[in-house]
């Protein structure tokens, strides 16, 4: 069987377009994403302590939930994503909120002036960049002296079976690693030491990494499967490209693995987030 393409090697434009193509799933499930990650968002805001009147940038915003939570603290917030289709979702969700705007921005080349934000927030986006070190340097550049950043990424694959099951089933079905080598995946920054080093090497200070449980709950396998596949970008494209028998076989593999997490109330699959915080020097 030939392996369906997830991304065309280093073609960043193609990779960005893939996220735009799955924006419909994010539009449908943004409320769920925010509810599931609510305590992660609160932790990010507690660590960065955005104050009324400060400028806050959310990168890789998806539905914009983290930035919208910051806006409730009286901040001036920019919700940004590399995919215009995603910023359109965030704009719709922010409609009527004072002090909130949207921009199409690339994490690795943030088209904003130096020292223009007090706080940068990025939930589940940095691990999907081809060059996270470059992205971290860009974050440091747009922060003012004493500016704060909080980044959330997924911990190790084995600690996140809510997603690992899907990736493992896809890998087994097509006979090749998913994501393929060279394509940034959801667990690319799952080593806490590497995550800390990426921020420290960008010149950020007081780097700290902690962990938070983020379980995924669903009333049924079907609910979990539909929602997870809709949100995981490149893999959604891969699954959509499979012939029906192969797609059903992949789904059956995932169903068998998910049975280990069945409860009387439905599925409860473990998940763990790494939460990193840092700041820029107070010296200009």
C-alpha cells in the first residue's frame, strides 16, 4: 500500500494550508477544547499574570480561547494563527469583545515590532512548528523587557493515549510512522528538558516547566473518535484519503485499544500537558 502524504517535506506553505483545511473541525469543537483545557489556560494566566491595559499576544490560537480568557482580565489582546481560516473562527468567537483583534501570524516569523507585547501565550502550538528554536527567539523578540511567556505542549506519547492511540493505529495501518520523519508532531517537545532548553537558548530567563493532567472524556468511542480526528490537522487529511476498508480497519484498531479506558460513564483517556513559563530580562 502506498503511504498517503501528510505534509510535503519542508514545504511550510503546504503545511500551513493543511491547518486551514481542517478549520471546520476547530469551529465545531472550540468550546470543547477550551473546556477541556480550562485549568491549563488558568495556569498559563497565573504564571504570566497579565494586568489590565497590558498587551497580550496569543499565538497558534485556533479558536482563541486562551486569549479570550486574558481579555477578561482587561488586557488588549491579539489572537493570531498561521491559518486565516483559524483566525476567522477566533474573530467570530471574539465578536463584541472590546480590546480584542485578530492577525494572521507565523510563529516562526512574527510580523510584529520588537518589544511590542507584555505577555505571549501559546497553547498546543509550539510543538507543531518546524523550528521551535526560531519560534522561541521570535517570542523573545516581540516581548518587552520583563515580558512573560507561557507555552503548553503535550507530554510524552505514552502519557497521552487519548491521541497516541489514534497515531499508533494510523502507523500500524499504513505501515509507516505517523507523523512521518521530519514533520513536527504533537509530541515533538515532550521532553521537559528540551522544552526548557528551547526557551533558554532563545535568551529567555527564569524558565520553569511543570506538568498538568488533561484527561479526555467522551460518552462513547464514536464521540471521542470523531472529535479527536477532527482536531488533529494533518492526520485528518490522511484518514480522509484512505480507501474505506483501510479507514475502517484503522478505526477498529483504535477501538480495540480504547477499550482499556472504558468506564460506566464512557471513555476516560489520560492526558498530560507540559507547561513552560519564562520571561525576558528587565534590562532593555
